């Protein structure tokens, strides 16, 4: 779930560790402009993708990398601006009925797809039908609309979203809704449609080329309904190794990237680097976590899951890997959200209590071979991670404590897209990843028992009837104080059950080349709002000096 979306998107590496606060960037809304404040047209920028996309079908989006690209190719009906206010984008206006059951949306005039065909209400109807089609794995979309009763098409420019009952996140749902063209996706098999790799969208840029595991390029859309973009082209370059990516950044082969602690503190502070790059530091709603597959023989018991948490020294990780800047967390909500219960403290690092819990759950070393066992099954499991440096450090720290506790942890590294595919199917024992969260605290899709693979994002197969009931109640309560009480109880129950080891919330850090102007850093970062990076432009003087 991106910050401006409700459903979570998995980051297939852990959020980068944080070092000291930079002088060049900072938290809050930050702008950069050209020397004379006049935008200039033309040029190409190269953005970093930490992993390749699986698809460019907006409905089937599952990773943050796809969102990076699709943000430019598709516009939502509504979106957030840099101050997190909801604004119309494809919509000219919208109206919510007093009973919260109807949201009327009127499209702008003369909207066109990238191929020149008009965008109409029929495309909105087609898109909704596909989101709700059981044969379409719309993991990051379908959950928004489970309470939708129907979509009424009034005319070519007007639709009404009619809800079965009052639904608190309903207006946020429309920030998650970007129509796709029926005349393109309505032909042939939706799941194998060529447009999944060559999309026809509505955004300020249109698709140009995709070389698998290498790059994706997009170019300015001159049919765009809003002000036209300044850049000619944006290239997304796939580089999974962070060290290689940083070398590419320094060599002028990338214009921006997210960096980890050692890169932030030790490798990007020399005079030459600081003369060429602005360094931005910002917290985003999200957290790192370890996920325990609750249907596995090892992690079906919550006592075992809590034991695993108590074997993971998060305070030491915060001090050593994050220089003390990460915030330890105890539950599934954004730490600064009204839904997060700050009275619930994280479970402590306590190896001795972890051993007690394992004994209590029946995992003992019955044959004195140094490995715990139960009913003839050894406590030997695979811990799935990407090749991220931070993920590897997490795994090794946990592995050391598991060994001392009589558990054999085998680290298995996967390429990012492969790991997410396994994660989305629940094909893992334990996993280290992260979530980016939406501003609305509804976490139905990740913790309700109905949302296990392949339907939703509850990839750990967590199930608690009390949590299910509370999540359902939270979706129909509009009073924020009452809704906060509901989610505080959800927080407490999930904290007790530990389907995740909730690790920490950390800020992102991103150097961006100084030749790029009109960069806005909102509370959601530089991209996850409207217009995000659409109106970046290149300062000619800087470009000549660098390129």
C-alpha cells in the first residue's frame, strides 16, 4: 500500500537504513527550482529501479517498482496533492452523498488515451468489472471495492459509485482508481494481453520500450489533458545491486536512487558528490518486518512467533544499522497515525524467554543433536530475502540467535521479482520485506483471513476471528475517535499473535542530481502524490556541465 493508496505494496528489500540528517534535504515539503525559475523543455533523466517490474497492467500492480513507472503512465480519478489533500485529476469534480453511499464523479472534457481514443465512463465501468472479476488477480485493487454495490454510468462523463453500506475508506478508494482503456484490454485474454507490457494509459508520459531486467523508457504525452511535461523522456534503469547502482549514479548513468546507511554516511558526502547532488531525507508511512507463515509446522503457534521476535535484537539493529534513527514499532499501522497505539511497546530482545516459549510450545531437543524438534520434525526452516545488504544483515543477526536457541535457519536469497512471486503465493517459511502504507489505516487486505493468497495480501495466512470482526467494523465507522479505538484493539491483538515481527520504521534517503529542478518532497516523498515527478525539468547549464 503506497502512502497515497490503501492496499500495500511490497518493497522487495528492506527500507534503507538511515544515517545522520543531511543539510541538503530534510523532512517536510521541499522544492528546488532553476536559477531564474523558468522551466525548460527537453532532455532525459534516468531513474533507478531496484528490481524489474512484473507487469505494467495497472490493475495487476503488486510492487513499488511498477508503481514508480505507472505513476507517469496513468492518472487516477482522484489523488493527493503535496499537502495530502484529496484533489480531482481525471475527474473534473466529485460529490459524496450525505449518507456516504454514493460518490458521483464527473470526468474532465476531452480526455484522451495515449492512442488518441477518448476516455469515457465506459472505460471506468470496464476497469471496475476487471477489478472485481474473480479470474483477475487484482491484489492491490479488489480490496478497495469489496463493499461496492454497483457502478452506475449516467452518461459518457459521469459515473456514480454506489456502496452497499457506509464505507469509511470509500473516498480513498478513488485515489486508487485509474481507468484502463476498454478498446485495448477488452480484446483477447486480459491476463496475457500485450498491453500488459506495452500499456496505453492516460498520464503525462506514454510507454516507449521495455527491455526485461534492463530498462523501461517512457516519453512525454503530447495529448495530455493537463499541462504538458517538460522532459522528453524518462528511463528507468534496473540495477539490483546497490553498490553497482551507486557507482552508476556517481558516473552519471543514473540521476537518482535510494541509498542505504553506509552509502548515505560514508560514500555520498565527499565534496564532488555534494556539488552535484541534493540529498533528501524523509519519513514515509511504512515499516520493515519479518513475516512468519502461520500455516507452516514451525510458525502455526503464536508462542513460537513471539519467540522468534524475542530472538531478533531490534534495538541493537537500530543502533548499529540505522545509527539510532529508525523507530522501533509494535504493530501494523504507521507510527504517526492516529490508529497506532503508542502504549503498546515492542516485545523485548529476550533469548531466555524465547527458549521458554519454545519449550512451552513443545519444541525441545529430544535427541540432543542441538536442534529442537517436535513430533519428529526438526526446527529447520528457510528464511527468504532479496540480495539487499540490509536484508542479509537482518538474516545473519537472526540466524546467530536461532543457532544459540537450537533452531536451524537457512538463508535463501532470491532476485526481487522472484521473491515477490513466491511471497504473493505464500510459498515461503519466513520472509524479510517491508510495507509502504496508505494514509487511511484500513489493513483489511493484509490481515483479514479472507485475504490469503491468491485473493489478497495476507501472505502469512494469519487468522484471528476477533481481528476479522474488528477490521470489518473499522471499515464502516466514520467517527475517527471510535475508529481509532477499533484499530487500537486490532493493534493489541496482532501484537499478541505476532504474525509479523514488526521491526522498525525508517526514513528514505534519496540523492537527486542538481541538474533536475522542480523537485517537491511531500510527506509521502517525491513521487507518491500528484503531480509528483511529472513536472521535473533539467537545468541546461547543469546538463552541459555533467553530460
